[in-house]
């Protein structure tokens, strides 16, 4: 496999003298010395960096990795798998269980009408979840994650 046999792949990426010949004509330049190629790499890098925050926040939210730990730390005490301590017949340990009840606490893709979100952002201490008496409190980052999870349709 020589450089010359793959010159169709190298067109525009390497200086012509490198693409056409090998041996004595090789100038020591590689495609990384080509300013066009360098700019192309830079373009890819910028494109990648600009897409990363978007993909992390929307496409890659995961119930098990991102949402479950928040719910288990802050909600399971009263809305978990243990039926004896469960409040309001609401269990949040299964993603489907948020939709099982007669009045589901989540309306997928409708953050404003999802009670789960309404209750965690409530200002009224009688309404806000987790209740202040539990000494549990969600961070704004955690609230953001839960909102995004509902906004993308509880994936
Ligand atoms: C210390 C116990 C406790 C914790 C912790 C707790 N809750 Fe609750 N939750 C309750 C009780 C009691 C009720 C029923 C009374 C009421 O609606 O305020 C309730 C009701 C709710 C409701 C309304 C249910 C319905 O059918 O309308 C939602 C939604 C809710 N909780 C979400 C959460 C979320 C989300 C968390 C965690 C971020 C959480 N709760 C943590 C005790 C708790």
C-alpha cells in the first residue's frame, strides 16, 4: 500500500508532490502541514464543541443515570418502593409509575402541567416537594435535570 495508490483519497489534503510521488520526492510534509486540512480540523473541533452541550442536555439524558439518583435521594423516602412509607400513593422508583395513576404526575413534554415539576418548583412551603420538614432540598441543577427529562418526554 503506497501513498501513490491512494492518491484519490489524498487529493487536496496533501501537497501534490507528496500525493503523486514517493521516495526521493517526499518532502516530509504530511496532511497536517496543509493549512486547508488544518482549518478543516479546526472547523470540526468547533462544530463538535458547539454541539456537545446540546447533545448532553437533550439527547443524552437518561433515567437511570441522571434522574433516578435525584429521585432516590430526595423522594424515595416517601414515594419509593416501600409501600409502608409511601405517601399519596405515589411511587417514583419506576419511570412508568409516574404515569400509572389516575392523575399522572407527569405529562410527557409538558413541563408546565406536570405536577412533579410544579411541586418541586412551588414557592408555597405547604406545596413544595420535598417538604421542608424532611430537610431535603433539590439543587437548581437537579431541578433543571428533572425539567429536561420531562421536556424530552421522560426517556
Ligand atoms: C418527607 C416525605 C416526602 C418527600 C421526601 C417527598 N414527598 Fe412528595 N408528597 C409527600 C406527601 C405527604 C404528599 C401528599 C400531600 C401533598 O400533596 O402535599 C406528597 C405529594 C406529592 C405529589 C402530588 C401527588 C399527587 O398525586 O398529586 C408530588 C407530585 C410529589 N409529592 C412529588 C415529590 C417529589 C418529586 C419528591 C422528591 C423531589 C417528593 N415528592 C418528596 C411527601 C413527600
